[in-house]
C-alpha cells in the first residue's frame, strides 16, 4: 500500500463524525435531497474538489486524478420514512431517519474525497465519486446512469459499501451474489361498501384482501422448492374508516425477493394470477401494479477478488469474510448490470450494552468507528486498483 489511509482516516475522525451527525440530523427522502446535496457540495468546495449536480435530482458527481482508467466509488444518501427512536443525542426530529446507514455511507465517501484529494497527484488514473439519491426507492442508480454518470470519463469499475449494524467493527463481508432482486407490487381490491349490519348487501374488500394475503404466502410454501431463495412480504394492508362500515376498497403493498431470474419471473406472474383469481372468488375486482423492479446485485468475481486482497492489506486486524449473501435489495444492482462491480458490507455494530438492531429499525444505531474503516477502505481500493490497472 502506497499510502497509509487507515492512519490518515483516523486523523480526520472528528470531521467524519461531524459530517455524519449533520447528515443524520437532516434526513431527506427519495430522489430530491436539497439540503443533503447542498451540504455535500459545501464540503467538496472546502476541499477544492470540483463537481457536477444533477439537474433533475440530487446526485453529486466529483472526479479526482488524471489518466485513462477510471474507478467509481458510490455512496447513497437518502433516508427512510421512519420516526427515529434511537435515543442518540443527534437523532432526527422530522419524522424521517437514516435507519439504513446512508448518512454513514455519504460520510465515508466524503472522507475518501478528502484523503484522495491530498494524494491526487499520485493517482494512476481517475476516481469518480457518486453521491447518489433515491436508493431506497430503487430509482437513483437508474437515473444517474441515464444522466451519463458512467461516461466522461468512462467508468471501468465501480465499488460501493453498506454499513452492517449487527456486524462488529473491523469485520468486512463480501460475496459474489450479495443482494437479491426485488419486485415491488401494489394490489388494489375493489368491493362494494355497505353497513356493517348488512354484509349481504355489499362485497367486503377486506375479506378478499385477507384471502389474497394468505394465498400469496402459499406460493412460497407450496410452489417453490425449499432450497430456492425467495420471500414474499406484505408490508402494507390498508382499508376502512369505521368499525361498523364495510368499506369499498382495500390496498395491499409488498415485495418479492429472489436471486434466481426464472423463479422471480414465475412468482411475478403468479402474484397477479392469484390475486385476481382470489378476488374473483370473493366477488371483488383486483388490480395489480408494479411499484419497483430491481435486479439482483451480482459482483464481478475478478474485481471482487482484487478488492478483497486490497482490503486485507489496509489493516491486518480486519476480519474479511466471504459471507455477504442477503435477501435485502440494493439499486447498485443497476450498475452491476452495466460493468464490473464490487459491493461489500462494513461492520458497524454499536456495541456496549446497546442491543443490536437491524437496518430499517427505528432504534438502530451505528458505530462511528466504522467511518474510519469505510473512508480508509474506499481510498485504498481506489488508489491500488488504479495502480494495478
């Protein structure tokens, strides 16, 4: 390793913590993150790093170095519509929360920007930094690609990381199939409203929706082999306004997760077939629409093996494990479809007496020591990959 980025990242830990807490206290949702994007831009200005900003959304793209080869480091920066219950002194208060650690992700990329800027003249190529919005809605990566993020300069490889709140600091996970595909769907059930005392005069959409819910679970239990990785989850079920009224409509929203493309396509078709046929059985009309559609995140084996070798050299105390294979989904998958990519997990267990909560939990906390690890890993991977290529 040419530069000791672990040591240099530790030296800027106070900056990393300050950046992270500012982003954490001001979470924003979706593709448009005006405050978060403005903060990123202001810090890049202080570092003397030029950048471009998406005209439609909040992506910020910076480029360091010179040369033919280009590696992209990508971090997402959008939050979730969750009211924070972490108890942190810097907890958000606007009804949204960085419960997936994207504040940590944006911070380690800012850290890498600062570290790499100090060694820009030594880079044997270019490093593109993408601060991406809209990951949680599975739209940000696609939008960035459409806006040309992989061109000018042309990106040859891309690396991204996700904080793992239940994994100890110093542990880093990798795998060749780290994250599953996701298909999001909405099922609208139309019945006929009536008074609760005369159900025979109406068509209960709740009754139909309940049977649809149960039937969808049977797809996993009875139509998919036990060894096939697939999950159907209904996360929203909404209907009615009073206890003595049979409403006219109900809505279910859920997601399908799977790694195998054939299994995924089969289940997408069966979700619509089952929902409509069950609805017909109970005299209700059913409409199924797609709310998200993202492929599986597939790491390039050659690049991943190179990245793992580099990471092991960052710190001999790192516990680098080939165990990253999860049913969660990630829109970095749209990049893995386009070019060689590597997506890793960085341990960020809060520790002490605080319980370990998973991401997307309102009580989750992340260990800020992981900021040093992330910034050092990003910087070292970028510099050494360019040196090798």
